C-alpha cells in the first residue's frame, strides 16, 4: 500500500514495495542503507520504526544522475 502525501504529491513506499518497484530484493535495500546511510542514492525515512522510501524522489534522482542501485560487491567498488 503506497501512502500518498497530498501536500507534496510524493509516494512513500515500504521496503518491500520499493524492492518490487526497483526489481531487487529487500535485503539489497537494507544492505544499501547499511553501507551508504543517508549519503547513498536512495532517499528514505524511518517513520514509526519502519523504513519508507520516497519513490518519486528516488526515480528522479536515479534518472537525472544516471545511477542504479548496486546489487553486487563488484558494482560497489566501481
């Protein structure tokens, strides 16, 4: 279930929803947060103990900077 914030017109997704959106495993998102924190390419917030990803912001960020989410050790070292 996506939560739509009508004030800023953005979509906040759970970890599983974000993983499905980006076609990766939830564990990859967890590892990305662990390695890069808020300095990584994905915008997220912890809300009430659960992690929510801003899909609109992340999609724009990934597109503008021509980035992708690293899914292997080899990609992280590039």
